């Protein structure tokens, strides 16, 4: 029978090692595809290593001997450098902000490149929120309003018709927005969108304040 234990759980031999080993094999009678994609797994593990700076993750493919180790002490900053590796950054330093309110922690890294595309990745408790959500909405609102306010205050908009819009600030933007929180509510068909309403204001305030500081410290 499928899924019926072969024997009850039994204690193994004593060891000084810690942790848990899980072994599993996909059942070909249930799964159409039973060979694992090394690229899919290693990309996800690399992503997790970027999001958790200092965490070391190793993967080994015994089929062909590939065994990369992912460890990033720079966390999200190195994530942005990785995403921008084949692009030309407009400013050399990756901007990095972090903040906390209550039990929620937010991390944001961003750097503009000279391309036309936007690549913004958002995460909630390490889950890739591909459809965005309140954390991304707060981030976008802060970046747009802060850049608009700075440009206005410094006289950069004299020959600019209309106000600065979200589309204006998206071009060439490469960013990672990561939030850790106790009770994330995921929405949408694939549960890939964060829905917690209070998160928008939290992210917006932190990014707004920190971006203002960054512009003051480094006007260039």
C-alpha cells in the first residue's frame, strides 16, 4: 500500500550528533516526474542563504558530483550584487536598510542599474511572495514618494512635466524586500501574496526614513 509505514518508529543508536535526517523517495505511481532538478533546488537554497546571512547551506548531487556550498555574510547586499552581476550599476554601493517594529523585522537592499527592466523580489518569512503584497506595496510607495520629494527639494524637476510616478522610479531598479513576522497571512490562488494590512505602513515608514538618510549622507 502507498504511504503505509513499513514498521513503527524505533530508537536508533546513540550519537553525539544533533539535528534531523529526512530521507524520502517520490513514488513513481503518484508522481509523473521523479527526477529532481539540481538547478531548481540549488537556486532556492542559494536564495535562502542570501536571505539568512551567515547561514551555510550545502547541496550535493550524487548523480554527477556537483556540490556547491552557499554562504553569504553580506546577505541581501550580496543578493543584489548577484542579481546585478551582468548589469552596469548606476551607483557603486548597494543601499541596505533594516528596521524593526514589535515582532516584525524588515530588510531591504536596492541598487539601480542602467537597464530598463525592474527586478524586485519580495519575501515573507523566507517564502518568495511572487505576487507581492502589502510589504511590496509599502516599499514601492516609499521609494516613489521619497525620490519625488528629494528631486523636488533639490530643483531636479524644473523641466519635468507632471509628477514623479511609480513607473518613473521602477526603471533599472533591482531590489530585495524581506520581512520576518509572527503571523503572515498569504492570499491568492497560489498563496504567493502577503495580505497583512499593517505591514504596508511598517515597510513604508522604515524605507522612507532610511532612504532619506541615505540621500542626505551621499548626495552623489
